[in-house]
C-alpha cells in the first residue's frame, strides 16, 4: 500500500497539530505552522497532516466547534472547505453531527457544500429536521438545498413528523415541503405521522392541506389510527374529513380494524359514522367487537396451520429427495392435516405412493388432487401417470388429454398422451 501523504510527518508532530485544532489553541497552531517546510506551500502541507482515518486539522476543528481555528485554516491558509475523511465526511458534516451550529453556519458561509450526504445517504437536512436544529435547518434551506430528498426513512418532512419534531415540521412546511410526497415504499408524510401518533405534527399537516384520505398499501390514515387505537388521532382525522367508510385491501373499514385489535373506545367513536357491514349480524359496538375478534382468532389459527403445513411439506420434500418415501408420505400427511386445501401436498404424496408401489393409494390422492384443482395440468398428469401404472391406458389417455387441453404447449403431456393411446391399442 502506498504511504499516506501525512506519513511524511512524525507522529508526535501530527498529534500536536490535530490537538491544537481540536482544543482551539490557535497560537500553538500558528507556531507549529511557522515551523513547517513550505516547499509545497502551506495549504498543501497543512492539509497533509491527518490521522489514520484521513481526518485533518479542519475536520478536528469543525468537530470540536472551534470556529476561530476554522477561520484561520480557511481564510489564511486557504484549505479546502469540503475535504473528506475516509468515511466521506466533510468538516461541515462533523460540525453538524456534533451540533456545532455556529461552526456549521460559518462553513456554509465559506462555501461548504450544503447537499453533502452523511452516512447511508442521509442529508444534513434530514439530520437537522430529526434533531430539531432549527437555525441550521433554515440556513440550509436558504442555500437552496433540495427540500424533498428521499432516503429509506423518507423525506426530511417525514423524518421530522415521525420523531414529533413540531418546529422542524413548521419550518419545512413554510418552505413548501411536499405534503403528499409518496416514497418508493408508497408511504406519505401523513401516513408516517399517524403511525408515530404525533398529534401536533398531524394537525400541522392537515392545516397545510395534506390529503387525509390518501390510501397507501391499501389503507388510509384512519385505518392506521384505528389499528393503533389512537383516539386523539382518530378524532383529528375525522374532524379533517377522513372517510370512516373507506375500505382497505381486505375490504375492511376502520371500525373493523379497531374492533379486531380490541379497542372498544375507538369502535365507539367510529360507530355512529360508519354504515353497517352486512357480514356482521349484530351491528352494535359489542357485536362488532365480538365478531371481529372471533374472525381474527380464526385467521390466526389458519395462519399457524399454514405455517406448520409449510414446515411439514419441507420435511417431505427433503425426504423425497433422499428417496425415503415412507418418511415423505408421513410428512405430507401431517401437512395435509394442517392444510387440507393444498392440492400440491396430495400430488406429492401420490408420487410417493407410486414410488412405493402402492398404486391404489396413489390413485386416491391423485383424484383428490384433481378435485381440489381441476384446472391444474400437473394434477391431470399425476392422475394419468397412476392410471398408466395400473395399465388402465384408456383412462390414462383421457387424463393426459385433459391436461393437454389445459396446457397445449406442454410437450411432456402431449407425448405422454400419445404413448398412452398407443399402449391402449397394443393392449386391446
């Protein structure tokens, strides 16, 4: 590896320089500079003094909020204001991360790049919004930075709202941050504010004209508030015109979401504003709560059964690959007990029975598979394969033919159909 430029300096000398910058000892720093060899020029020479992380004197001064040292380095020695360390951080970032507002303000006045990114692509605007650093936030916006840069957490407005930074939200809205910005994950400022139950920030968004009925991922802000049982948020949204009869992807209204989660007070608020759901026989607060919680309980049981069926199927697949067919049959049987609607399990078990030479059991599973999924070409093939094994060639040909009709491009089915027809002719 090529030596760093700063390797030209003894360690002790580098430490003296960096400590002088960090502690704000301007006289010592100037004396040290006066002792330097100026062959390359003072700016280059001083800029070469760095720690193992490639942080120089300007980084150390900015990090410690030593504005006077920064002035000397930038105005007298003409160092680069946007010099970067190994992590890509400029002096401005160091100052901002340590909340050295005065120093950060000075660096910006000296031309520091306000759009520079912190770790993971986060902008300084995001950070200032998140920590409520209003003065620096205003300065950055005055520099014309993009007000809606997007990161995984969303825009600065979303970050501020999610963290309940009311003053940051106010400033961003004053500068026309996008109220209805939709991220790559289909999230809006309104959605993230409701999710964080930040009432003050929600009221600011509503006053600014945010859409209270925007549906994201199939749910409205009122659905989210109902899911969390946030009574103040629910009331605020309703007052702002949120639709209590809007349905999400599953076809449920906010009142159903609240009831399923067991929030009677939320149900009571929504009840007089929600039109009757015909599927719920007893349209009262108690009736809705009882119906939805029973429904959710059944859904939870079904999800658990599905999970166990998947685990058992995986064991069956592994056993089949090892040619341990009895073990595979046992695993697939367990899986069908948990999920009797999965035709794939019956098809797989039918194939295992065939490998074990138990054709009648194989045929029973194949026929059950076809009953569950009559339009599945593979079900036709499996049934036909068992019939062929039983030398019932005409029936096998019919099943293969039905499979071909479902999947005309399937050459395996077409060839098997022809072979079954020929076998039937020879047998007769």
